């Protein structure tokens, strides 16, 4: 039997949030005050080797793909951006073949995702000027033969077997492929949890078109009998069920019907936010992210304008200060 053990430390105090974060990012390697990994151990019949701190924390995951067949353009953009990534952008036939090979190997019985993929490009703003959703212009597009050919009626782009084609945004369905270069962490906000392990989730796809959010603690968010549920898998309890919305995914701000007490609320509707956004960012209602300083700045930065909802403005009118010997007065 082979077992690997590393970094066992015990403290006689509670570690601070900053200390835990620094350790998790491999920025520090503190030793326990009660039990220390580097002292007091007698090794018997074990092999010992010292691994550099940065190598110890290095994660070699590789690229991960989530496939969602037969979706319209707006749903495709929403899914990938709400998962913290984008639709694919292939610059050559080689990159296109990589997507095709992954799809065929992963899901051989779903040919809709073997060739026809939505891309993140559009020329809706200006005809024949193609750009990404963030406004970055693109001109090195490897068009399929006789493309683009749709004039002003075909403003979206898709990857076909022979290259990029312009197609109608509203009349077509294609496969959405979300590409992850690192594991994305999600936060479930509005649940009054003190422990971060019950706030954080990771998204997984076990079968094509499926989506599952597994928490660091005892919570899962999953599709059960065609309804999104938030469950406590340790106690086998359903906490809430998500209401119908289009598209029907839990990312972003959603209404849930409680079956267990949350934040002192025993039942009824409660609005929760499943967010992919990093710290110092505001989560728009559609789960896209903007820097926090753009919240309530009197201009719309979220696509759904939600960054300017429920803002309160303080008007500092002109103040004149006068002084007297024993008193001061503002007028």
C-alpha cells in the first residue's frame, strides 16, 4: 500500500483569512505552533523528498471543454460568459480540428458538436467589421470558401468543417463550446454562510449539455427532474429550487423557492447570485463581470444595465463655513 502525506501542521490558534489564502496560493509555508511538519518526526520505512513550494502548488490540469448542443446564439454567449469564459476562437484549420477531435472523442454520438460551433465574433455594430464582445477588432479570419456571403442579414460567425462562415444570429442553432484554461471558482451569494467552503463551487460536465456545481463543503447545485436544486449532500436535504427562467441555468441572479431556512427566512422566494467573478469585481445579473469601481458610476457597463440598479446618490450641495469666537455654524 502506497500513501503520500505532506504538510501536516497543527496550530494552537485559529488562522486568519489572509494566512489561509497565502498558504493556498503557496506564497508562504508556515509551520504549526503545536505540531510542525519540519520538526519532531521520526521516519520509519518511508521515503522522504523535498519538493519546492511553487512546484508543490502547481496544478497541471490542461484545457477543459464544456459542450452544449443545439442552442441559439444568445444562449451560447450567455452560457460561456456566465461560466467565466468565452465561445471559441480558432485562427486556423489546425485549431478547428482540435475542437472537432475533442468533441468526437468525448461524445461520438452527438454529431451536432463535431463541426458546427458558435464563435464569439460578430459584425452587428458595423457591417464587415468583425469584433469580439469586448470590442476588440479581428481581421485575420480564415473564412470558408465563398464566405462571408450574408451581407447585413448574417451578423454572427460559426465554425464549419471548412472554416468560418457568417450566419443569421436569430435563425440558427449550433453547438456552444466553452473553453477553460484553468478551473473556474464560483460563489453562491445571498446565503449568509460564514464558512467560505459553503460559498465556493466548481463547475463540472459529466455528460454533454449537462452542468453540475460541486461545493467545497456539503452543497451541490444540480439539475434534478428538470429543475435546478441547491442541496445539502451530507444531510440529503434540498435547500431550494430555482424558478423558471430563460435560458434555464443557475448562473447569475435567480429567484429560488426555499425549502429550508436561509438567513432567517424559513420559506418563500429568495434571490441568490451564482457568480464566476473574482474579487474586486461586480457581478451583473447575467453573471458577467465588471470592475467594482464601474458600479453606480452613472453609465451602463453591464450588458443588462444591472450595474446601475438600486444605486443611491448623495448630493453634496455647496457648504459655507463661518467661525466665531465661541461657536461655528454651517449655512
